[in-house]
C-alpha cells in the first residue's frame, strides 16, 4: 500500500469518528490555524523570501492578511453558515419542517500552488475545516521552502489525522489523484486541471478548479490614463507578474499607446527605482524553467520598457512590449511573468470582439469613465470576475465569489462561498405521522371520490 493510500485511509478513519463535525471543534481548529500563521510568521516570511524573493511586508500584505481575514470571518460567521436554512413549503408540506442542511462532504484533497503558496493552499482549508470536513493538504513542491514549513509545523497546531500535509511532486500528486476523495480542490494550470478532472471522474468526485488564462485589460481613451497605468503597473508587476489575476495584456487605441507606455515607465521608476533588481519590493521568477519560458515568449520583440534579465537570480525586469500582433505566441499563452504586451484595437467594439474571440478569462479589467460604456463592456463580455477602474481588487472581497469560467476554472470560493462549495446541501423534510387523511389522494386506487373525501 502506498504512503499516500495510508494517509488517505487514516484521514478517512479520523473523519468517520465524527470529531470534525461539532461547531466548537471546527472553531477551535480554525483558531489553531490562525495561531500557526501568527506564531510561525517569521519562518513563513523567510520561506517566501527564498521561494519568490518576497519582502516581509509584501508577504504580510499579499499572503497572510487575506488568510487572517478569512479565518476571522469563518470563526465569527460559522454558526450562521452551518445553521439549517428553512425554505418555502407547499400545501402538502405546510405542517412539516422543510430546510436545507449544510453538511460535510467527507475527505477533501487540496492541491495548492506556488505563486502565493500560503493563501492558495490554506484558504480552501479554512473552508474545508469550517464545513466540517477532513482534508489532505498537498502544497506545491515548486515553492519548496514554503512547502517545508507547512509540512514541518502545521501538524503541531491542527489535528494531524484529520488535516495531514502530504509533501511531494508530480508523482505523489498523481498517486493521490488515483485515490478516492469526496472533493478535489485544485489551484494551478489548465493543463494539470484537466488531468485532475479526469482522475476525479473515475470516482465521480466533484472538483473545484482554480485555473489561469489571459486576463485582458482595456484602457479607454476617455479614462484618466495616468491613474489607470499606475493601477495596472501595480497589478502586473507585483510578485513579478506571477499572479493568476494579473492583467495579462493591455488593449487600447493606437492614439493612447505612447501615453500608456510613458505612464507605465514613470510609475515603474516611482515604484521600483531606476534599477528594479535592487528594489526590495521587486520579486524573482520562481525557477529556471519559468525564467526560460518567459524569456522565450519575449523573443523577437524589442521592449519599449525593461527587457533586462539575469538568469543567476531568475530576475526579469518589468518589461513592456508595444504593437504586439494579436496572433503572436505571446498572445496565445498565459504570460505569468513581468512582461506586459500592448495590443491596439480600433475602438471599444473591437476590444469586445477581441475578448470574446478568446477563451473566457479569469478576470477582466476595464478603465473607462463613461458609465454607459462600462455597463456595455460588462454586459457584452464574460469572465470569472471583473474589476472596473482598478485591477485585482475583486479578489480581496470575501463576499464576492472568486473563480473562473470555462477554461479559467470550475466553481468558486472565498468566505461563505468556500463553505458552501465544500458542503453538501442536504434537502430535509420532516413530517409527523398525523393528518394521514391529506395523503389519501396520492394512494392507489386512484379514484376521484376518495381523492375528494
Ligand atoms: P501546475 O499546474 O503545473 O502545478 C501545480 C501542481 O500540480 C504541482 O505542484 C504538482 O504537484 C501538480 N502537478 C503538476 N504536473 C502534474 C501532473 N502531470 N499530474 C498531476 N499533478 C501534477 O502549476 P503552474 O503551471 O506552475 O501554475 C501556474 C498556473 O496556475 C497559472 O496558469 C496560473 O494562472 C494558475 N493559478 C491559478 C490561480 C487561481 O486562483 N485561479 C492561482 C494561482 C495560479
């Protein structure tokens, strides 16, 4: 029996004891998870520095704050979320109790990813614990330092039989995927997402797939281009472009392209100084493979901003490319790095067609000051989420469901959405044995006189 099989069996046995179900237990485990993050903050930040060159403040801001906010929310709202939800009745069930009861699914497999390894692995866990499940946590081997901290220390805080960490790479993930779970929650590329869904299909296991894709950013010529570029520059280059909802490319009319380039150049200077390589706020590419992949995407272009790189540090400067042909390779693959292409379109109609001709993106960004045009842009396109006149901010709201559509993902989470995603919504109807006469109409023999009686 493989190590993975043993862990899954142990986790299922622990789930069957029923101890993950009482609300007090769930809250206690969520509080312990919170203690883990607080008490191990130093190790976590150090691991993130080694994995992705993140600064301490950046780690707190982009990795830990969101986790703490979700923990706080789940702890304070759990009783409300888990309570039976009464629903409408009909004439035949007027005296019955009719409600929907959220109940745990069982054992959830969480496969995390490396770009924000802490929230993208532990946010699903918050929901899994809150919903009363057991969960197997598989952090990404790619962010190896973060993975190590999780593997070594998490077991000292939360129930290690109910929520074990399984370390390992592709082989271990494949072995896990052969086994039976009650839900698989995967974050990562669409390529692996398909493999996860295929493996889960063998057991008819439901999945949540948080995938990627190319998120477009349209800047209208009638918007405040300077402010738009400031916000885009932040969203594109934070974490060195390795953010699933980063604006992948800019769409704008040729008449503002020059201004867009200049505004981004100025903002980069303000954010990261003359040499971003020396800025404590500018990260690094996760590994050599991704470094080479991003450089190969830039081949054949002359950057109008940036373009420098240093393979010994996996450093790629914030880079802007203009007049990028819509059918180039750069426009087919998700960039997932600090390279920002600008593609020109003739007007908003053209931008809408451009977006709709491609896969449904994880996020869409629109910068525009005309309310009617904004409404139109939202009406006539689709995406997992949309933020207008900013980037990525929809991610920060637990009240908004976060997830993709089509190729960018299946299902959504954050806040109560995670709780609901990882719960079974059981239909409950509880009647008494009284008033048998109201049932006569449905019993055979189906005779009109008896029905009237
Ligand atoms: P990936 O999909 O290659 O790897 C993720 C994990 O899957 C790995 O840690 C590994 O354990 C496993 N894996 C890899 N190959 C496998 C295989 N053949 N069989 C089984 N398991 C396998 O991750 P990546 O491509 O490096 O991640 C980047 C992608 O993730 C981008 O597309 C990005 O947009 C997406 N992403 C999405 C979100 C979101 O919330 N929607 C968040 C972060 C990243």
